[in-house]
């Protein structure tokens, strides 16, 4: 139960220095089923992965069905251009107004997969995600090279007086970009693999965008770690974005990212925001039991 102290918004904590060591995540292998895909998406081929070994379950907890407000805390030093990229990605999640049609494939269409998830009343996750007031702390930063590129959890009422979902995501541009900014940088242990050009000319921040999308999708579907996840251990849940980690387009799975879009300047992306382009991983679709999302075949 949400309770009167649950806040339908969350905090996104962004660090200016963050690095990790590689962590292994299971990634679905290709297993096509065009008939089932057509039922959901028409003739466009937008699915990947295998449904046979995934047991994603709903554990009766709340999901974010009310309008979602994202409050960013900027730790460390950030350039104005970097903040703008992140703000514009988050602002691109909501469907635009009736007189504006987003360029396909779009960030808002990517969010439609997240919206398929419901709570125990059948209410879907909100289609509205917008920015709220921000905070800055230039004196605080981290130098991590441990386990993850980002994570989410929630605050405890007994400590701070309310329950507030939050996420922590770091800028990997200076440390370990091959882990958290892939495929804009590649790990040293994969010789011969060539990095692709980032769409906004900032390897660290462009890499962060997919991690931010990953964490926002999981906070919306599993804000208190008792809603949508696979596995039996809520301490280490496999969530809706974990199942599709590393998949950005058709054919993705294993170590292959899938088909992506190459821009005229050589940059690589898979979806359009309101004013710029982004590369964001796909999300597990609970109706199809596949990873789905925008890709080059949407053009």
C-alpha cells in the first residue's frame, strides 16, 4: 500500500565522476515471432529476446500511476551543455501535445512499453514525466569503480519522514567509460571492437542517458522493490530494464547491440527526443515477453 506518506515523484541523483568494473547481466538471445509482434506493433519488427526462461512476476506492490516528477540533484561540477542533454531527455519521455508529432522513432514511444505495466487495480504507469525543482552540490563527488552504473531504491519514513523513490547515476566520461558509456566507448578486454560516435558529442553524458532511462523505467515499475521483477529475491531483483541490458535494436542479444541508426555526421542513436537524438536500451514488454523499443526499422 502506498500510504499517505508516499510521494509520486522521485529524485534522480547525478554524480560528475563515477566509474565501475564490469558486471555480468543475462541478456536475451534472438528469437523472432513476427506474428505476435504484428498483433502489438503492426508490421514493424520491434522485438528481441527469448520468453522461455524469463519469469517476470507482479508482487502486488505499487507502481507510479500518478504524474511523475523528476527532481535532479547535481553533485559535483557540470557544464550547462551536459545538464541540457539530460533535461531534454527526461522532458522527451511524455507524449507531446496534440499538435506535435514526435519524429519516429521517439523517446515517448519507447516509454509506451513502460506504460504497459499496471498495479493491482489495473491502473497503468503514468504517461506524464516532467522535471521539478533541482538542487546543486558542487563540493560532493564520487570516484567509484565497483559494481554498477546506476541504481535505484527509496527512502524510509522512519528516517526522513516519507517514502521517496530515488536513483543514482554517474558520469562515466572520466573513469571506466567502456563499462557505463558503451557503445560510445568499449572495454579494454574486447580487442578490435570499435566505439561508435555519440549523438550529442559527450561520451559520458550520452552513456548516462541509457542508464537514466534504465533506472527511471525500473523506478516506475518497481519503486518500492515489491512490484514487477523476476527472481525470488527482492534484495537482488531482475527488473524490466535488466532483462534487456545491452539491447538497442533489432537483432540485439548476447554481445550484439542490435541495429541502430547512423546519422549524417556518423553519430549513432536509436530514438528522437524533442530537440535532439539519443541511444537508449530497450525494455521488457510484459505482453509479448520480449524486449521491445525503437530501432532503425522504424524509419
